[in-house]
C-alpha cells in the first residue's frame, strides 16, 4: 500500500507579518483618533484632512525609522554575540563543550549519549558556533537587508492604514457626517485586520477582531472626548 508523503506546512513569514501588524495597527488607530479628536474641536474638514495627512507622513517616517533601528540593533547584537562565541570555542573549548552537553540534558540525553555530537561539533567550528547561537542564545541569523525591508514595510502599512479613517473626510464636506462614516469604515477595517492578524498569529479570529476593534474605538473615543472638553 503506497504511503502518502508527510508534508508539514509552517508559517515562515513571521517578521513580515509582524512589521505589517505594527504599521497597520498604528496607522488605523492614530490618524483615526486624531481625526475624531479634531472633529470635536473644529468643523472644517479640509483642516482635518491637512492635519491627518501631515500626521500620516510624520508617523510613517517615525515608524519606519523605528523599524529600521530595531532591525539594525538585532543584527548588531547577533554579530557581536557570534564573535564572542567564535572566541570562546577557541579560548574555552571545554566550557563550551560542557554547555553543549547541558543543552542536550534539557532534552533528556546523558553525557554519554551526546558525546558523539560534541566531538563532531569540535571538528566543525562554524557549525559549533551556529549550534551555540541557536540553542544556547536563541538567536537566528538576521536576513540580509532586513533593516530596509522592515522600514519600508512598516511605513507603507502605516500609510495604508492611515488613509482608511481619513478617506471619509476627503469625500464628505460635513465633518460630523465624515466622522460617522470614518467610524464605520475604520471599525470594519479594524475588525477585518484584527481577524487577519489573529489568523496568522494563531489567536482565535473572533477574539483578535474584537480586541483590535475595541482598542481602536477606545482611542478615538478618548481623543474625541478630550477635544470636546478642551474646546
């Protein structure tokens, strides 16, 4: 009887999804809260649109720069730790070998059972360093050019998210009507985005949609209320 090949499908675009989530969630929430807050203080939609566009521009640059610096920091941290491990397998080989044995002990292997692997790693310094980076430090080699990819992805997602709540003010002249449409469109977008995010991250879709919608709605309501009180 022929056997069906076992194929495992794993989600491997975690960093890309993380960047989209970071940019999109802030892009949907911050301009939405700003527009709602301005609606509570002024009635001119063109001023709200102008302020919203300025915020989207500034926010996307700031978020993109933050993503760049975070990815750059991760890469620099990985590089410095790798240099340290390369030095330690030369200057302290016995201590490093014992660390390998200790790692295998956490999986239930004895020193005798792990001895073959330890000796094999001794003969392959690069693989030894790779092993220590992954299993001792829990660090994965960063993707080349990750800094710019992260910056562009986050900034682009922020812009896309920010246009959603602001589009109502671009279409309608009355700020109150624009706010109502913006609330409707943005809450639907937040729910949809929250569901998609939950689908990729393994969280129940309904719970993810509700959480994202509540956070965005509360932020906009708080901004609107504060603006009304101040004005």
